[in-house]
């Protein structure tokens, strides 16, 4: 390796390393970070930039590219029979020098390159690795893009470089800043940190990150920014004090810092002064491994910090390659433009002969070239920081694989016009761009490398954790990674067990504006505040939310209701007059009791059917009346239990027919009493022929048949049916029978009422007949009870909800039935059982016979 030597007629020197090869790759690196000509002007006058401030990491990147090319040349499977060379330049952290070097590589116009003893004049390079700065890369790509020369940057992160219209031949092996923001959002989402503060530098790097956070944090991570502050350049203590006060007052426990180390130093001075602890810091790759911040004084504040870092990769053999570096003693000059010699002088603090004037006199040492690199502490061998170097390594291999694919093209099957292939004798840069777009390979470290349509590599970042160990040591530990594959979105991998948390709980902090709303509630945003700040409002009755942080409560299905916690739906309670509840049991018992009494009375009358008391009261009608009363008691059972179609249809029909049968018997008995009284008068005997046994049966049958016709028409036209009523109670289903046709129900009740009133009137007219016919008094009293019960029934039924309407109807049936039973048959049973001496024809005729 030799340095570039440039004649006196050259405008300025380019500091670089070169190696001849069949194909030459170029590189731009920051080997010095200070130049005496930051504002460069291209003039005809010679101007000599003096690059100062040797940067060992930049030199390490130069050597990494040399190592990668050397490794490729030794690989028989990659670019066989092709030797790669390189031209690597120092940009001196100056735009003008970087731009001049890129033009030299693209056009081959540098005055003279001493490559070796026999070859003079460097050919143009086929691809360039660099630059490190986005600004330099933009300027370079804007011009070099005209040559369609592929540029693969290892450190330029500006998202603007993904514009294929402006930069058609630009690629990079470092993710752009947009992905870094998304990677941070993935971490926030992983730990449920939805309320964070953001501090950014006052430049494109920070302001673009702020815009990305504001647009992506909500949709991607469901989070909000508690505050966004721009860090000033320089030591503006008043502004830093104001920013730290904002941090102290905020409830956000997580602070994201997207800036450079200089901002961090000034900010941390104020944080320490105000003793702001209890914060979880997250940092961008710009300061992730900045050693100045990793001190015992700052670790109480910065311990546990999570930062994004460029992917660190293992490159076997690189350290040994670096140890083989030796200075070139034959091509050194007073300008010191030999990179290796500059590194040697910087590392061992010596000078090569001839030394500067006064160097030896001042006690300075002379370099011999035999110094031992392993015996001195140097950043060159710090393999833990091989992060940008890994990007350089991948960039070189991407160009090599693209070139290899291009040279393996089969004639007649190529991608260019006429299915032609590229010619090795006439390689064109734009042809390499085509293959570079399609390159896809895996490094020895296991990382996949390919470019998307914008020239961006499949992104991957390491996640670092600043750990403060019990013995006081400080360690920056890799605890995970964020990457994106060709078929998946961002994928976060974290090893939580390795993470050091700088809190008493040794657990991740909570950083939310409002605590999550539990199931059973919904989020209601607070007016004038970000969407992460909300109140938890309980779901209303009948609605639920079964997950955390529900935006809305959902209504339960028709037959379901919300649980007391409002977190799930439960079947609604059902309500009907049941056999198992006290009211139903009482009514059922009463009904069965009435049925039993009817049966007993019927047995008594049957046993004493030949006695004057039974015979004098029309025994056949009495038996029929007792049977109908028994049926009335039993039909009340149809009103108890869960309504079904057949019970709804049968209950009213049975009730109507049974009561008409009962009242018809009473009406006929009343008419018979009147007929007998009339027949007892002179000339009235003919009236009895119309009230014989056949006529009595016929009358009862006809009157009952009319009710049967009404019920049949009602059932056929608009039948009663079971109905689930939810109007009384939202959380209950009241099962009831709807009457279907109100007219049919009214006719049924009206017909019973008509017969009852008619019976009452006739009995009332016969109440003062002679004692022998005092049945009329009993009928009058029984009908009075019957009518009173059913008159009271109507308003009570209308105003009773649900099962209580059925209970009212059952009560009316039982009350009227018991009234008829007691009023009509009580006195008779009393005489038959307790006063048998009055159960004689003479006693029954009594005073009435004498008068007659």
C-alpha cells in the first residue's frame, strides 16, 4: 500500500490509500475531523488543505474496507479470477474535499497516482463506499448520479436519500432515521409506555425525528407525546433549565432523546443540578456508546438507559488484519499524507524522519516502524465498537456480490437490450446498479443483506442497555434487536432478563397519562388533552366491554343483560308465575284445596242424593254445578308455570267455558225456582213443562256452546300466544300470554258477565219467595260475590305487570269459585251433615206449605 502523491501543479492533495486490481472500488472516510479550509473554493491558485485531528475510528473503517476486499480476493467462490482493488480517500470532514475526491474517483482526473512501480494512472472506480455524512452524500450523489455510478453509504441516514428520482444510484447499509423512530416505537409498545417526552436537536436530524414521532407514535404504538422540546446548540443554561423544569413537572416517566452527545452533556449538567431522578431514558444511535456520559457521577441518572445502536457484527480475522498494519518508510513526505504513517504517529506519539523542526530538540521520539501495536492502548483494536465497520463490510460485499452476479450472466439471457450481458472488458457502472438492486446475500454473522426499491437495506438495530454493576463498573450491554425482513414488518426481540432497571423495583416503570380502563368501562377522552389522557366511564346498563381500554361499550343480545361488573353478558332473569315461588305455591294449594272441597261436596251430595235437601235443590243441576266449579278451580292451574303456546290458548278458553257452564247452571236453577213458584199459584202449572230436565240440560248446553263458539273464533282469528316482555324490566324477561284479540277476550268476559248479571237479577227478584224456595237468596248472595270479584278484577288486571296479572286472574277465579261454592253449598252441607233433623220434606216445606 502506498499513499497518493500529487504534483505541484495540482490544486490540492487528496489523502488516500490505493491498491491496484482488475476492478477498483472507491471509498470515502473521515480519517481527520478538522480542516483549515472548511469553506472550500475551487480556484486556479494552488491551495493546500491541512487535515488535522486524526480520527482512529475513521481509519479503522478504512482498514475494514481494505480487509473486506482482501478477504474477497482470497475467496475462490466469490469473483473467481477477478482481483479487486481500491482507492480510499480521507474527506477531512469537509464537504469540498469529499466532493473533489468523489469526482476524482468517478472521472479518473487526478493528476497522478503512484499505485506501484510499474503502473501509473488510476482507472475510474466501479463503485464508491461512502460517505459518512448525509450532507456530503447528498452533494456527491447529486453529481455522481449523473454517471450512474453506484454509491453505497455506510453511515448516511437522512430519509431524503431514499428519493429514487433524485438519487437513482444510491444505496446504503445503514437504516434511515425513519426506521430508527419506528424501532423506538416498537420498544415503547413492548413495555406499554404510552406517555413519553421527546427531546430533539435543532437540526434536520432531530426535527425530522420529531415529525416522525408525532405522525407515527399514535397509529403504530398507541402512544402520545407529553411534550416535545428542541435542545439548543451551545450552552444556553436558561433554555436548558426551562426544559428540565418541563420534564420535572410532566407525569411522563420515559424521555426519548434524539440528539448528539454535545446536547446530552449540557442537558445532563442541568439534570444533575436539579437532581431529576426516576426517569427512564431512551436514546438514538448518535450517542448510544458515548463514553463521556458513562461516568459514576451520571449513572444515578442515566443508569438503565435503553439506546438504539448500529448493528454490531463479527468479522473474523479483522483484528489480526489490523495488527499487521505497518508504516511505509519509503513514501513518506513532509505533508504526511500517508494514512498508515499518520495513524502510527498518532498512536505512538512519534514522528517519521525527517521530523518537523524542533521535534527532536523538544524531546520528541522518532518512529522506527517496529513499534508493537499490541503493547499500546488504541481505539483501532476496540472490537466491541465494530458497528460502522460492519456496515462498511456489508457495503463492500454488496458491491462484490453484485459484480459477481453480473459476471456470471449467460450470453443471450442477460437483462440488458437484446438479452445481452455486461462485458468484463467494458464494465459500465449503470450495469452494476442493476445488479446491486437485486443483490441478496447473508453475511458470515448471519445477517441478510438486500435492498428495497429505494436502495435501503433491510434494517436492523441493536438495543443497548447502560448497566451500573454492583461493583461500580459501567457496562453497555446488548439486550435485543429490532429488524425488518423482506416478508415481515418490524420485529422486536428483547431479553428482559439482561436489562438493568435503575429503579427500586428493578422493573420497567409505568409511563401512562391515564391508567388502562378495565373491562366494564370505556375510554372517554379528556377535553383539550392528547388521546392518551382519558377517563374511564362505566358502561351503561345492558352494555359491556370485555377487554381493556375499550373505546365503546357493546350492547348485549336481546335475551342477555350486562353483569354487575359490565364485563360480560349474562342471560336475563326470567319472570313468570312459577310453581316454585311462594305466590305460585299458595295459589296452587288453594286451587287444589277448592278442587278437593268440590269433590267432598260432590261425594256428600251423591251419598245423600235421596234426601229431600238434595232432591229439592234439583240434584242434577247441583251435580253439574259442582263439576263445573271443580273445573274452574283446576283451570286456574293453567295460569301458573312458564307460558307456552298451548297453555296460553287453553287457559282463557277453559276459563271462559268452565265459568259459563257454572253460571249457566245457576241461571237455570234460578229460572226453575221462579217457574216452581209460579206453578204453585192457581193456573200456573203449565209453566213447569218448559223447565223439565231436558229443557234444563238443553239450556245449559246452548248457553255453554255460545261461549265455545266465541272461544273458537278467538283462537282461530287471533290466538293468544306466549310473549317475552322486556318493557317492565330491562334486565328481566317477563313471560306472559298476550290475549291476541282484545275483542275476543272482551266478548269472553262480557258473555260471562251478562249471564252473571242476568242470574243476579232473577235471583234478586225471587229473594222474597216463601221459605220453601229460599235457594234464590243463596243464588243472589253468590252472584253478588261473583260480580263483585270480577268487577274488581278488571282494574287490578290492567294495572298489574307481568306475573302479577296472572296472579290477579287466578285469584279472581279462585275467589269467585269459592264464593259460589260456599254460598250455594255451604248451608246445604250444614243441614245435611250437622242438622239432619231439618233434612225432611216437612221441614223443607215448613211454613210455606201452611200458607199455601
